[in-house]
């Protein structure tokens, strides 16, 4: 629904859009959401950006059009200094938050997406409810008709070849190992300092499609998924990284952040 100040244009399935939703929620900022259909979405996003990036998330904030989840996060820190800070203002902690955010953007963002899509497509899971469940019935019918074209575009865009999919499996696990090192094996710890930061939001939201923690948009009890995803999910949930992600959703997802001070 439109909002008088802020509207987020998104795909409900996108973990980068989940990252931006969490970012907005953690800062206590109200916003409206417009769900777009993959493919035709570019007609709107290209118009809003005057021919620029056609990607989501796209935030229109009091007339400012911002794309890319990282750029949106940086914009929100500048535009709302009185809201809880998710990036320290300066110093070593700021550098560490930004380095970890960039690391998990790469390791979890691209590689989780590629590996999960490959498993869903390979096992024949119907992705229509996943991609279009948030739409009204007429749009779900249109979505079902578009799914073959969307799958073809995803295979091409994300290079769902066996070598690339295996590379992504290795990379996403490397990212989890880094996470466990950063929290020193303690699921109660935040990645930087003693409060939620953009680094935590990035790691948790971008791994969420793989682990489907309760409280995330990917937690759909009873909905079929690929056996390889179930197996990977069970193995990771038994590790500190999986327990950390569950805690972040349980303890931090639905409340404003405390924020950094000083």
C-alpha cells in the first residue's frame, strides 16, 4: 500500500528486500509496500530511476529514489539521524560493520540465491506459491503463467550450472564459518559491539531463505521444499550459525534496534 512518506517497491521473495524491510523496521520508520511482478517490474523501476537500475529493493523516501539495499541503508543513516543508528558514526566499529555488511552481501546474497534456486528448480518444487503467494488471486493466476519465463530468466541471470552451483555451496558455507568466528561460537553475540547493526541484519536476512527461521517470510510450515535444502537446513541449524540466525529473528526482527551511541 502507498505511504505518504516512504514506499518500498519489492519482491516478497527477495532476501535483499527482506534486508531493507528489516533495516526500516529496526530504525522505527513506517513505510508502505508495493509488491512487483518479476520481469514487468522493470517498467516501473526504470521509470522511477529515470532509466537507471531496474532492480529492487527500490525505496521512494520523501521524493528521494534510492536503489540497492546497501545504498538504502546508508541513505537512511544520513536522512534519519535521530532514529536508532545501525552503523556507528565513525571509528573502527564503523569500518567493521561496513566490511562485514559487504562480505555477507557477497557471500550470502549471491550464493544463497543461486544455490537455493538450483535446488528448487532441480527438484521440481512449484515456486508459484513462493513467488506470488502475497498477491491477490488474479495476480497469482498471472504469476503462474509467467513462472516458466521467470525460471528461464533466473537460470540465465544467476548461471545455474553445476560448477557455479557447487561454487555457491562452498561459498555460502565459508560465509557461515566466518560468522561463527566473528561471534566466537556464541549465538547470543552480535557481530559488532553489544547491539544490532547493519552487519547482523545483512547476514541474518540474506541467509534466511536457506534456513527459514521462524519469524522470517521464508518460514512456511508444510510447504514442500527441495530435499537438499531440508538436509542443508538441518545441518546448519544444529550449528552456532543457525542458532544465531534463529535468535536474531526471535529477539531482534520485530522490534526497533537500540542503536549505536557516541
